[in-house]
C-alpha cells in the first residue's frame, strides 16, 4: 500500500514537472509570461515549450536512472526518481524544476559502491547533454526565427545585435562560456549563431546548456554531491575530509567575492552607512550558516567565516571591480548546512580498480569542461 502511494506521488511530481518546465520553456522562448503582464501567452505558446522541457527533462531523467540502475546492479534498495517542480510565473530566474533525486534506502558501506553509483548519473547525463547540444547547434534556425520572436529587431537586419546591446528597455540573460559550450559554438555549429543575448530563446541549445551547468554542479568534488562520491572513491576518507572543506571554503569565498566592497564603506555617508552595515551583518550571518558545520568547534566556524569575509574585503579594497558569482551562495548554503561537507565513512575501504580510477579522473575533467565561473549574467542597459 505504501509503495503504491509513493509511486502515485512520483508520477504526480513527474507530470507536474513536465507542466512547469514546459510553461517555463515557453516563457524563455517568447520572453513573455503566462497569466501575468499585459500580453499573457496562450496554449499555442505553451506547446512550443515542449522544445525546452523534453530535452531538459530527458537529460535529467537519464542522469537519475544512471544512478538508479547502477544502484540496483549493486543490489542496493533505491527508489525511482522524485522530481521537484517549480514555476514562479514568468520570473526568468527559474528553470521549471529544482531537479530530481532518488532515495537510497540501504546504508552503503563500500567505497566502490559509492563511486559506482555516484559517477553513473553524471556520465549518463553528460552523454545525453552532448546529444542535445549537438542537435541544437547543427539544426540552428535561420535569422528569421529571431525576427518572428521579436519583430522590432527586423528593421536592423544583420545589425540587430547593436539594438540588443544598447536598448535601455531590453533585459536579457547572457550565458557563461564553459569550455565545452565554446567548443560547440566554434566547431560544431551549422548556420547562423544567435546573438549571445538570445540563447535563452533557443530552447534546445538552452536546455543543453543547462544540462552542462547542472552536470558541473553535481560534479563539484565536495561532500555528498556526485563529485564528492567520486573524489572520495579516488583518494579515500582521510584525504577527502581535508580536501573537501578546503574546496568548499574556496567555493563560498568566490561566491561572495564583491558582494560587499571595502570602498563602499569608506565612501558611504551617514545616511547610507547604517543601511549598508545592516546588510553586511546579514551577509555575515548568512556566511556563518554556510560554515556552521565545517567543524564541531563554534569558534573555529566563526574564525573561518570572518577570515573569508576579511580577505574578500581586502581584495575589493585593492581591486574594487572584482567580483565572483553570488548565485553560487545559495548552493553553498545548501551544501554547508544541509547536504554536508564531509563524506560518510565506509567499512569497506577497498581501493578502486585502475578502470574506475580512469573514469573518476575523467569525470573531474568533465567538471572542468562543463563549469563556468559566471553561468548567468543579467544584461540591462540604462
């Protein structure tokens, strides 16, 4: 009875995620919203959203079933995927889903099992993402596609990019240039590439880009992420529990770099200083939450927090324009506070075979190829 109820929940979540990703895809394509705004979209536009949701959910599903089938191969009790729908009604910071996960019911006591289950998802999803990107870049629509979406661009012809780059009313999101995405642009693309500000309106390419982005996030070699399981298998628990908190500290440091600028405090007047100080106090509290479980010693956690912030401020004093990517901070909080920075110990510490070691280092290379330090940049000209 309980199994049937769980299966119904999984099916309902999957259907809901199809709907939310399709609606989100349509909003990305047409730059408009359902139900909100002066010109809400209809069902015809909704159907176009399947060009985004099918490849995006396809990669996500292949990723999760990579974990699922390898777990079953190791005779590990595991659930089917739980999908997480999310739609915020036209807010362009959403992708229609928060991802999916499988729940492992058994305790895994083998370093090899952790490695095999952890690496299967990203490798399977990565191959699927390559297929999506290959199709998207080899089936580029003509320039008329952009003009149909945005008729105001047609008058500029091939120079339409100048309008996008200078219009005070135009807001767009520029995708980051990972090494692999750049490779597809330069060597695989057939036809006219879209302007960098229009990639989000090309649903298949955008779905492929997001697939690379989430592959990179999963492959971060920290804690209990897939990349954490892989690195744990490669170097063992003692080395991992030294390397992981160092990598995590660097990740949070980069995410918060430039959020507050030392020169802002020096130039603030009496009216703005208190407001700036209040926001800075909130930032300190947030950063502490990220590091609150890096050690069992409260003082150590505070020392790490304040040291990170002090170094950030010191760098911005000498380089006031430098900045990291604040979008990573939410992910840092999720890892530091909920997922964990360290890896659970295993009783079976049998080292990996040579084949597994090669696959492990290949997965970390894939992380480098897929990662971009600034995955999304909001462009607005004023």
